[in-house]
C-alpha cells in the first residue's frame, strides 16, 4: 500500500478505501466520512466494546475453570463438567515496557556495531570513503526519526535519534584524530561539547515529538565551560567560579516556570553536580587561605552560591524552606570566613561564624523565613558542640580530687589544674560563645510572635538560656586565670545565685545547674580540708534555705536532700580534719542519717520532701557502714545502731515493713562480731537466724490460722538443719551429732504432737541422716566381714516378704496417707 494512503476502515461497512492515491474524505462504498471527530469517537467506542468483549470472555473462562476445580475436589460430582478453558496468561511486563527494552537493546547493538566499524575497519577505507560512510550513517540516523514521528512511532524515533547522537559524538572524535591531531584534547573536547550540545538542542527544537534531545543537550552542555576553564588553566579559584556560573544557569533553568519537565530535572541534577564541587572548592580555599584577600575571595564564592539558592527558593515556593537552609549555611560560612584571618585562634573563629548566624537569625525571624532560621539554629548547635569538651572538663574533672583529698590546693592558676594533672582546654572564647548562645535563646524565648516561637517552647528556651549562662559563667571564671581560692569562691557564689533564682522564681533549670555546679565546687574543695569544710557548710546552709523557701514541692525535696548530703559531707570532713579514723566518723554519719529519718517522719505532710530526706538518709547510713568496714567491732556496732534506727522507722504506720530489716541487721552485726572472734562453728551463725525465723513464723500462724507450716516454719528449720547437716559428715567428734540429733528428735516430736508437716518432715529427715552418719562406719565394717552371698540373700528375702504382704501394706499405706493429710 502506498505510504500516502493511511489504512483507515469505514465505521459502517468496515472496508478500507482503494489502495493508491490520496486518502478520500468519504467512504467510496457507503459515503460516510472517514475522518473527523465523530468517526474518531465511533472508532474509540468500537475499540472499547471490543476490549470489553475480550474481558468478558476471559472472565467467563476463569469462572468455568474455578467451578471445574471445585467439582474436582468433591466426592461425587452432580454432573460431568464441560470443557474447561484455561484463563489467559497474565502479562508480567506491559507492552510499552517490552517495547522500550527492545528499542534500547537495538540501539545499543547498533551503537556497538558503529563503534566497531569506526575503530576496527577504519583503516580499510580512504579519507573520502571514511567521510562518506560516517557522514552517511550520521545523516541517516538523524533523518529517520522524521518519518517515524509522522507515523506516531515516537519510541522508535527516540531510539534512532540516540544512535544519531552517538554517531555525532563519534564524528567529533574521528575529526580530531584525522584532521586536527595537533589540537589540545581538552580544548577540542570543550568546543566539541558546545557544538554538539547546540546542534542537538536545535535538532530537538526542530523535532518536538522527541523528548530526549533537549535534556541530553543540556547535559552535554555542562562539559563545555568546565573543560574550557581547564584548557585555559584558570586556576582553582577561576574553576570554582566557572562551576558556580554553570550551576547558576542550571538553577535558573530548573526553577523556570516554563519548559519541559525533563529539561528542568536534568538542570536540577546538573546544578548539584556542578555547584557542589564549586562550593567544596570554595571551602577548601577558605581553609587554606593565609591572608585576608584569599579568605575574602573564597567567601565571595560561598556568598554567591547562597544568593543563587535564595533567589531560586523565591521562584519555587515549594522548595523555599529547603533551599533557604542551604543558602543560610553558605551565607554564614561566607561571613565567618571573611573575618577568619583576623581572628587569633580557633575559638574566636567559631565566635565569628556564630555572630554571623546571630545576624542571619535576626533577619530570618523578622522576615518569617523558617529555612534561614533553621540554618542559623544549626550553626548555634554546632557552636555548642564545639564548646562541649571544655564544659565537660570544667564540670567533671574537679571531681577527680576525691581520689586525692586534702593533698593541698594546686598552685598557680586554677585552670591549669581543674583535676589532678588535668589542664583546662578552653580559652577566653569559650565563655563568650556560650554566653552568646544563651543570650540568643533568652531573646528568642521572649519574642511575642507565637507563630515564630510557640508558647510551649518558650519555657524550654528560657531554661536552656539559664543553663548555658551558668556554664558560660563557669568557663569565664576559669578563663580569667585566677588562683585556686578565688576560683572556688566565685564558683560557690555562682551556685548561690542559681539557688536563689531556683528558690524565688521556681526555675527548674537553674536548680539543676546549681546541683551540677555544687558538685563541681565540692570537688574543687576536696583538694584542701579547710576549703572542704567551708564549702560544705555554706552549700548546706544555702540548700537548707532553698528547701525552706522554694515554692514547688520538687525544688524543696531536691534542696532538702542536697542539704542533708552536705551535712553528711561535713560529718565526714570534720572528724577527718581532727585526725579521727574513718571508723569514728562512721558514727557521726549515722547520727546524720538518723536525724534525716527523724526529720522525714516530722515532714510526712510533705511527701516529696519526706521521701527525699528518707532516701538520702539511707544512702548516708550505707556510707557510714562503708566507713566502719575497716574495723569489725565498729562495723558490728554500726549495724546494731542501724537496726535500732530501722526499729524507730518501723514505728511509723506507713513504714511497718522496716521491721523486717531489724533482725537482718542484728544478725549481720552478730555475724561480723563472730567473724572478728574467729568463730568457725556454723551453728553460731545459723542459730540466731533460725530462732528469729521460727519466732516470726509462729507470730504469722497466730495472726492468720490458715498459714501452712511450710511457709511459717520451713525457712527457719532449713537454716537450722541445713548447714549443720553439711558440717556433720566431716565432723569426727560426738558433740555435734548428739546435739543435732537431740534437736531433730525434739522437732519431730513437736511436729507429731501438733500435727505439722514441716517440723515432722525436717525433724524426721534430720534424725535419720544423723543416725545414718553414726551407723555408717559400723555398716561398712560389718559389710567387710560378711560373706559376699549375704547381700543378695537379704535382698531376695526382702522381696519375698514384700510380695507376701502386698495387700496389707497397701492398706497401711492408705491409712498413713490419710493420717498425713490430716496434719497441718
């Protein structure tokens, strides 16, 4: 059929027009129109009806197959099923996808063939033949998409056009090899990229049916300026500007309101690929800058990148916030980098960048630019991370003096010995950086605009400002380079100020900072005994005042616990200064712990304060026991005092459970004393515990008659018999077997008299084990003298006796089981 006559059937008769000549407007058979909107709509309806018919046929076939499968599973089908049609196969790939795969694969194969011909068979042709073959192939590949597009074969046209682009690039390469071999490869590549990009863009503009040429031309065009800059050897700074200029053009294309979407996407990717290296080069030049001029040039690059992103964000509102974050970071880096050479050290350089972030934050809050504000917040967080190691040293390192208590105050500046052998790593910039961030948090927290700072966030910002202000003050004290005494005095004054704010204003962050710095102050003070006493006394009085004055109950509880802790520290420090041993100071600590327990009982109307004092008192009592651990006599006495204190606590209605600690502490005191006397008899350790457990069990059964004997007396009997029975087997003397057997017999009789299972079983079992232990040597001796046939004979006789009286034994077993069940 002639290509000028389209293959169109009539919508009525379905016959095509005559072959050859121009396409007629009417059907030659039924005179209906062949083209136009109405015939097109009729054909669309016919196509849809055809598709529905095919779909109905497929569904009916699937239904028949499902019914046949169900009938095949039944035992007795009602009727023989008719022919079953298999459902149509499900396509795993769509038709466009399969088409694209084939076209791409065909294009790749043709490209490989062209390259093979050009590289391997080139030498067999002369210059004219070479030019003719390559030119003919290129023109053919570029011309073929035109008729393909006319026949709506767009995908095939895209594939053929791609082959044409490869041949065009191959033409440029072969031209350099044959006609311009002496040309600079980099410069020639730059010119070739520009020419090919222009030609390909014009080709895509002339053939709007092809979607790939314009984006591809834009991608190829990225190489031209960069390669040109490399060929001209413009240096790193010039190359960075060329990359940034290319990225700027890409950004403008990407955010343009007109243009094809593929072109904008390629422009966005290209902007990242060219702008990223440009900004990295600028940062590298800024880091390597050794003078103001180099730093300013690098900062200008960063600032230009930030301005470009700001402008792009205004063109695309959906991307404004994200682009503003990156733009803000670039502008801050540019401003900080410009003043970097004038800064004396790293810390001051950080301050320069931070001040730039403060300025940007002010502008961002005024303009309601959330992305710029986020960028400024990121820089503020980075400044805090930079100052964190110095803050950690200032707060925690002084606690190391606890290992070298009373060795004397360090000489020279306190910053040179924040801890034993540890110098502070910060400098004057550290408190300034912390103070600036604290001031910014305080200022932002006071902004009246709720859309900028929500009301629920203001208290958090204010608390953060207080904590950072306290850390800035601590760093400032160290940065002054004052001696030990002055530094400690200023630090204590700072703690008192924070405590006053926490007590008067109910500021929880101020209270937390006061606690942390109080620990730091005590750590500093431990280096000298007099300073330790003074600092603990001052802080104890301050915390006691805060506990009395603070409005929130939580503040009062924490302050009360801290005051009791300071009192305990004084109770340990003063005796140590007087030369008392640790065992003597333990009882002073116990006095503090008992006072805390008594005060907690008086303040039961304030539950939080009472619990805080009580818990701190327990911790102080534990510390007292640790101090008394060096002397067994002192430890035994301290445990006894703790038992008395636990008994006093148990007098409270809500602390009855403390009564269980009294026998435990008393037994522990007895054990410590026995150990000091070098007593190794286990009964001396177990007898008091057993007696206490049996008395408690008896009281439980008297209070509740339903308590089983195993729960009431089992623990006490286990402690009473267990260790003694273990020691019995290695004891060659007669005293332990006699006493243990007597005790076991008494327990057995009591269990039988009171009909209690636990005493009866424990006593009877222990008595049997004692008897077996006593008779074991004689049994062994008799077994050695008896003939070897005697054991089997005795075993056989026993079996005969058991077999003869089996029924009677069963009846007796039933009576014994019934009697056992009647026991308690």
